[in-house]
């Protein structure tokens, strides 16, 4: 299952700086995804220290991924920085992606599904976590890419955000004060929405099957991740 413990201050620095560096007024593009099928995460916890919002964003060149069947792909990204990974798979069998640490241990189960998949996930957002490889288990061809969080689509929080499957979204400008969102999903599996703010991460939605409800987005939230196996929408109010 995916694990979502406390974010480190350093990782939050990278995410906050990214959000502050590129304000925008556009919604993120709709992504077609099959959903990860991973179990929902536990309740959120606050970060141990607040980051400095003026920190320089961490950046690196896009890392292209391509293969067929089972592969272990090594890569290099800056330490103490989160990243996003996008995958596409058209096979009919299992598609599993796991991030690996330098000692070979597993950091996080990023994708775990059966059949076609297309989606984007956040990784290395955990305390003390840094990945140096991805282990891909598949029965067919797949493609992917690793990018800095600055490459995630931007949502200004004022318009309806529409997507399908797993997605990672920057919120710019960051949420301010009491922010209410209406979240709806029509998938059959998990619908998990997590918000990231200078105080840590917040499990906003954690449901199975169809869902519609109003939730609160924490003050200062600058990033959202959505885990779903179907269409979803997020609207202000």
C-alpha cells in the first residue's frame, strides 16, 4: 500500500518554493488514468518544522522512461526534494511501480493496478526518503517520465478542476484562510485526496466507490494529489 508519513521540512521547502515560483490561473489538464488500486493512506500528521517559503525551487531535467516487462531503472534526482512520475501502460496484466532507496529497500508503492493505466503520482515526499531507482513490473510495454514538482499542472482554486485517475496538482496561489472544496468521484475503487501545506499533509478525502462531499483545504495548501480509478472533479465552495 502507499505510505504517507510526515513530510520533512526540506521536502516541504522544495514544494513550497515551487508553488511560489510559478503562480498561474489555469486548471490542470485532464488526465486519463486507470487508477493505482493501492490502499488508502492513514490519517495525516503535521510536519515537524515549517519551511522557509523563500527557498530556491529544486529543478532538474525531465528523465524519460521506456521499457517492456519487468525492469529496474536507476536515475538521479536532487536529494531532499519531491518529484512527480507519469506513466502510461496499455497492457492487460499487472502494472506495478515501486520506488527504491540506495540500499535497495522499497520506499513507496507508486502504482498498483491491473490493465491499462495513465496517471501521475508524487514521490519522495516522505521524511528521510530519497529514491534512486524505480522497479517496474508489467506484462507489456510502458512509458514514463520523472519531473520536478514545478512541472505539475497548476490550479488557481477558482475554477472547476476535472480529471481521471491519478494526478498531482500545484495550487497557485496557495489556499488562504477558510477554503471549502466540493469533491466528487465516480470510480469504483479508492478516492484519496491529500493536500500539502507548510504545516504538513492533510488527508482530505479517503473513500471507496462513488463520492460527493464538501471538505476543507488547509490554510496555505500549495499541492494536491488525487488517487482514483475513475473520473473526479474538485470545485471551490
